[in-house]
């Protein structure tokens, strides 16, 4: 399947703070399963270009689970043009990923049986992330966030 007729250019939305390992980036995208691979690729590119290759794969896998939950469950029953927002912030010590969707239903870690095809997303996030949680912003919906420790930069060693 081809990418949707739009591009998510997360790296071009980077707000430089002090160094490549200190940044904030944000992207809004349609709540469609077809965009998830594009979001993953954009995040992977951002993290590699920012000098965070050490945590890139783990962060992308965790983000995939949170984005997939937002698209599949958090936007179910909302208008077809509903968007999901992902914000990525690194302060040089921690990488924080936040995904907003319009639902107020909080995800939960639940055990899945061996016969179930799905239901392990938040279990994986809990295993991958150093910390994760859910916030309820005043404007509605929810933000599912996760944090990963970032190894010290080569310049700091």
C-alpha cells in the first residue's frame, strides 16, 4: 500500500534547543492505520538525525504501540477527519513521546492469553519505557506519554 497523499516531516518541525540531543518536535496526522508506518519512519529519522540512534529502535516500537492504540481505539467513533498528535521532546537525558487522541478512555496494561491476536500494546510499552502514563488535558481527550533514558552523548563522555 502506498503512503497517503501527504507527508509527515517531523524533522523539519524540530525546535532546536541547545544541541542535536536537545529538541522538541511535533506532528499531527490523520487517525488512519495507513499512516502508522509513515509516522514510524519519520520518528526513526528524527531520532537518528538527532544523535539518538542508541534508543531509536526501542522508542519507535513503543511509539508504534501508542500511536496504533490512539488510531484504533482513541479515535473510534469520532469524525473521519480526526487527527492524532505526537510530540517528541529530548532534554539530553530523557526522551519523552506524547500522543494525543480525542478519547478520554485510558489505556491499560492487561494480560493477554496465548490465543489472542492483539491486546499486548501497553504491556510492551510498559516493558520498553522507563516510565509511562496518561494525562487528561483541559482541552479534552488524553495524552499517553512514555519516557526513555538517553545515553550520555559522546561529547559529554
